[in-house]
C-alpha cells in the first residue's frame, strides 16, 4: 500500500527518523502558508498536528504564518 505522505530527508535526518521515528520533540518551528485552496488540502493535517501530535510537546513551539511575501510570528 502506498503512503499518502512523503518525507524527504538528507542522510543524517533519514538515519534519525529510521532510529527514532517522528516525535513532536523533533520540531522547533512550524511554518504555515495561509489562505485559499491550501487550507482545504491541509485541514486534516493541521487537525492532527495541533489536535494530537504537538500536544505531547513539553517545550514551546515557534510558529510562523506566511502571507504572500510577509511572515508573521
């Protein structure tokens, strides 16, 4: 069965993912695009990330929103 998610990683990151899997603690910054059609595609992923996966973090998560050419913290 083919996966719905593709992960592209360099050799060091790939080795870490194979050893540890993906954990919420590995993420320090979350960058998101705003607006229109992207929201429809990413809604389910956002629900999982913010509703379950990232709730397990013990450290703060820095978030950025990109609107056109501007970025907001």
